[in-house]
C-alpha cells in the first residue's frame, strides 16, 4: 500500500468542510527569543471534541459502505479517539461502541457517552482495552476504527497540514505531537507535497518514545514500558501504515521529558490562556527543551485539550516546580520569641508567598538554643529564588537547602 497522496487529503478536506473547525493560529511571542524568529501555535485543542481526532475518525467512518455502517463501529481509546469516533458516528447515523481503560478520566468518559457512544470499561492498560475492542469486532461484525494506522485516518489528520500552509505560508518548521504517527504522518504528507522545504518534526515523550528506536531499526519496534503524563501519545508501537509515512516523510523525531511537558502545559495556560493536555503540549515542550534547534517561522501544533481537572492541578504544580517557581529551604534561627515572626516578615518584604511552614526544635543539625524553620515558598522564578535565599542569609539567618 502506497502513501496517502495530497489529492486524497484535499478530498478529505472537502468532506470535512462542514464538520470540523478551521482552528486558529496564535502568535506566541514569549517563545520567540529562544528560537530567533516567529513561533505560532496551531490551536487544535479548540477543535470539536477537544482534539484533532474528529478529522480522521469522520473520514474513516464516512468511507465505510452502507452495509459496514449498518453493523456499527467499535474503537478503543483512553479519551480523544473515543470522543472523535463517538461524534463522527453520531453525525453519520452509525452506532458506536467504545472500549476505554478502567481508570479512564471521568470527564473523557462522560464526554464520550455524551456524544452518543456505548462505553465499556475494560483493562488496566490500553493494550488490554484494544484487544477487547478487536474481540468485540470479531464477535459482532462491527468495524474496528484504528486510532492511527489506516490511510483514511491519516488522510483526515493530514487536513491539518493544509490549514497550516494556508494560515502561515512562510512556515519553515512544523512540530507535531507523535504517538502512533497518524497525525504527524498525515501532516507531513500534506505539507511535503506542497512545500518540500518545510521541516516536519515529530515530538514524543521520552518515557513513550517508540519511533526513534523503530526508525533506527527500519520497522516498528515495541517499547514495553510507556509511563508518561502524556497519555494521549503513550503508544507502545507504531503501525505499519503510520510507520511508512513517518519513515518516508518526517524529517526528525525528538523527545521531551516530563518536566518540559508540565512546563509547556503551564506556559500555555499562563501566557496563552489555553487549556492543553500534556500530549497536546508536546510540541511546545520541544520548543522549551530544544532551544535554537528549529528554523523559524515555527508552527507548534497543540493537538488536544482534554485534561482531567485533578490531573491539571498536579501538572500545574509540577510545572511550577520545573520552572523554578517554588523554593524549599531550612533556616537555623535563635530559639527565642519573635524569631519566626522575624523570618516571615523578611520573606514578605522580599515578595515571596509562604505556602507551608514547619517549626522544629528536634534536629541533629541544631546547636543548643537554636530552632529550625522549614519554608516552602512560591516565587517569581529562579532569579527571585536566588534573591530570596541571598537576602535571608544577609539578614543573619543560616540558610540550608
């Protein structure tokens, strides 16, 4: 089977013209200094169902015969693909059954049901869920809708690439979050056909990076352990169709760490006022972690925004830590009335916010007549942390980190 052509992607674009939103492109000036030129964000987190997945799901289900649609469709997903399939099936008057992991986030579960799908929870990990969905297809005759490894899926996702070229014709680099490879493969098929000079770069989480090893081996290779906050791109093995597109068309695949992912989510929230899930923020994480690596103008695709509020809270705290916004230190001070007040007053004068205080007289580090004060502070960043610590030392307190 050959690669998806740009003509096929154009046909999918026409098909999707009344289904998907032409999502906005945001100019991210705060990211430009580290890359020497313009950076833009393609906000697919604002797409229907909250991610790009509706593009491929609708294209795939629309391509089924009437007899196939009558049998219904089945999918397995931790969230975004589930919602895309559910909405696409309802728009095409087809019954959708979706299998999700037992610990799937409640908002994604509720949204999938809200789009009209019948949802079953099965398996602790996505591979078990996927196996059950395929077994269901064999038992019932329902058509299995793969999350990434099918030409129609890749063609639908590729319509995003055509939008990018229209919105920013001068683009030089496109960064795309990459799990199974359907999105980056489709975007590359569209972009390379129109502008072969544009670099298309896939971005994977370090803890779920199957493509670097697969590309080095010349074929799909399985990664046994995928443990990352970016669950939307935690795919253990590329499929043969998506691998062929990435291998032939994508210029590079880079990886990003968990700290960069959390910082990227926080940056999108603080500076752009955009809610983006960790997988959706992977392209921004690449901009933060790999400075001066990508030729501008750069477009970073924000591929999804479906994140559990409780997880978002944890990610924000993790991102603030990674960005140097928290300072943990211990002070040795004289054990006399007013010492704690004196410390807290000085911290207040320095503009740091006290999150937690622990006052202890029991420590092997203490001399007679001393007390230890442990502080957790919220600061304005690494430079402010250094200033606070230095000023506390100048004020006569013994500072230990």
